[in-house]
C-alpha cells in the first residue's frame, strides 16, 4: 500500500540513460530539476581576464520519483547501474517516506496515484 | 604577476623596436605611402566634376552610417561583458547617448568643433563658436562647400564621431553609476568638452597650427583618448563594483554573454571601415583603399597579439582578451591609418594587443575597476596610436613625435580634469553611485523597474 520517494542527484549527462532505464522497469513518471552542488568532488578553477576564481558548485541533475515499496530496491539498482561512471562526483540517492500521493486528474490516492 | 608584466612589456618594446628597425627606410621592402602626401599637396583649385562630388559624398554618407552602426557594437560589447541584472541599464545608456550626441552636435557641438578660427582677425585657436544650430546656404550642398561632401554630410559624419567618443565612458562606469548622474555627465561631455577639444585639431585650432602640426587621422586622440580620459576619471571617482576587490584579491565578475560581446566587436570592426575609411573625407580610391587595408591589418594583429599573449601568460587563451586586442589594434591604427605601411600597421596592432593585455591586468592590480576594458582599449591604445605616428610610418621623426606628445598632453589635461570636475560635482550634489542594495539587486530593477530577461530562469550547464 505504501509508496516511497527516491531522490537521486546524478551527473547531468547521465540523465537520458537513467530515464531510459527507469522507464524500462515500469516507472511511468519522474520530475527533474537542474541543481548545483558538491560532495567530496571539489570544484575547479577558472580564469577570467587574468584573475583566477574557484567554481565550488558543480552542475548536477536531481531526479525525483515516487514508487510503490515493492519497486524501490529495483529502482535503486537501476539508477545506480545507469548513473555510475566509477569516477568521483557520480552522485547520491536518498529514500524518503511519503505520507500520501494523489493523481490530480482522477483524484486517485496511494499506490494507484503512481 | 607584476614581475612578468614588466618582463613582458620590455620584451614587447624590444620586439617593437626590432620591427621598427626592420621597417626603417634603410631596410624597407615597401615604400611609405606617397599617396597621402600627394593628395595633401594637390588641393585642386578646380573643383571635382559633379559625378566625382556625388561619388565622394555618397561614400561619406555610407561612412557616416557605418560609424553610426558602431553604437550597436558598443551596446553589444558592454552588454556581453557585464551581468544580466544590469543589461537594461547598459542598453538604455547606449541608446540615449547617440540621441544626445546628435542633438547636441546639431545644437552647438558642430559649431564648437568647427568654429572657423580666423587667425587674421586674432582668433586664439583654443575656443571658438560659429553659432547655434545647423543651417546652410545654396553653396553648402555643392562641391563649393567641400570637394568631398556637402555641409549636411559633414555634420552627420562628425556627429556620429561625437556619440562614439562619449559612449566609451559608459562601459567603464557600468554596473554602479547612477543613471541620472551619468546622463548629465554625458550631456556636458558630448555637448562641450568633446567639440572644444576637437576644434584644436580638426577645427584648425592651435594644435593644427603648430610648426609641425599634431596629427590624428581619424581620432585615436580626439575620439578614443577623449573617451578614455572620461572613462578613467569616472572609474576613479566611482570606485570599483562591490565584491570586485576583496581582501587584497581580485574577484572576477563574469560577463553574461560572450556571444554578444563577440558580435559587438565585429560590428565595431565593420564600423571602423567607415570610421577610418570616411576620415579620408572623400572617395579617393587610393587613400580609402589603403586606409581600409591598414585598419584591418592592425585589428588582426591586435587580436592575434592579445590572444597569443594571454595564451602564453595565463596558460589558456582568453576570448575577452582577444576581443579587446582586436579593438586595441583598431584604436591604435586610427591616428595614422593613412601614414602606415602594412608592416607598420602590423607592428601597431601587435603592440596594441600587448598593451591592452597588460593594461587590463594592471588596472585591476591598482584597483581601478573597468568592466569592459574601455580604459585599456581606448585610452592606453589611443595614446599609443597617437605617439606611433611620430615613431613609425611616413611622418616618423622627432619633431612629429614632440607634436604628438604635445597633443596627448593637452587632451589629457583638458579632458581628464574636466571629467574629474564634472564627476566630482555630480558626486557631491546628486550622488554618483547607486546604493549598495540597488547594486546587488541590479540596476535594471533599481533604475528602470524592468528586467532584460524576464522569461529566462537561471540555467546551469547541462
């Protein structure tokens, strides 16, 4: 009956691959936002008209999906496989509990809404 | 860093000297342009044919249109090199300055710049005024007025130059100057300072009547350094943008559109075909074609020079430096485009590119914040181009060099001091700078209550 939210911060060029992989395992919707961040992967240095500066925040993409409990493990594995490059900065996945989910058009709730 | 700037300028000076030596009459492969001398000597007493007059005048009108187009070039360069939160403000200033320029030039500027000094009647060659407004008689639209253009063409071509001179200032004071104060400065500078200064040379004033007349073919001094001095005064009195110099470090403030900056520079280069080509003041095939070639050679050399130098010294080639380099070459050749060989022009461009690179870094080091490099391009290279006329080319020689120095000094004192005074008075009376809050939120909202890109949300690199 329950649904969970999966938030994944990934490298931007991996978005297409992750999206395809998730669609293949039956996930029908997702939300994407462009974000900036850093983890242990630090930023880099740039130079403009003779002066250096550090860009601390790197562009990333955040995917948010809400899935039924039974699909969570598979979804995580799918994201990891598609998003991993093995190099620093691959990103992170977070699992959050969801109180409820509603489909606006039909007003269905819970599992039926995802 | 200042260590290698020094080494670099020395290397450059040595390189320039070497090129000059290679280029001296003793070793020249190409003769200095004789066409210019011949044209000066042959002030034909018999006027041109009606056809020739039409051709001359047509070219001058096209040239006026090209110089007019440079206002768009400046608008694009300044917009591209500053932040999007100030774009409306930049564009507003760049739109109003040509308007102010044309109107004031018609009202009084033209007649301040060309007052018709009558030396026999005791004119001093420093200040004269031929009356308010522009009007002419039947002769004014014939070759009796001038073999190259009508009175109206004369006015229009020169009016476009006036606007160009003042718009140089807007780049250096961008992102923190109060709009109302700036418009007042611009008005005074274009209506009075620019034409009075210009009369000393092009208006047949005292500089044109030195034993060895001061020489400025198309305005390295009269236009570019006049603008440059104003820019320097403004940047000094205003102070740097917030957050530019923090804890002894220089924090780059990135321009928001490299494409626009690039478009602007190429528009300016195109405009220079009219700026220098039209300064021949006729459609003389030899002179105009020679001038256009030397102009583009200098531009090209400036671009290559600045690009290479930034690549070597900064480890990566900087686009904005290359763009500034092209402009530097153009400004540098403007004083003597009709006096130079291809080798001369190359040297002028190469040196200008190096100068602009060093100046940009130097001004940052001494905490003079110039968002677009206007002072480096127009003042520094304007002075270089002016002095170059005495150093290389057909007019090279100590007497000419002294006259060039005299001119540079005269314009420097007059323009820099006037600009300082105007800016200081504005600062003390109505304030020169926007509040810190407004500067952070952006002048578009603060001064204009509108945004340049209301539809765009910030997009990061994907």
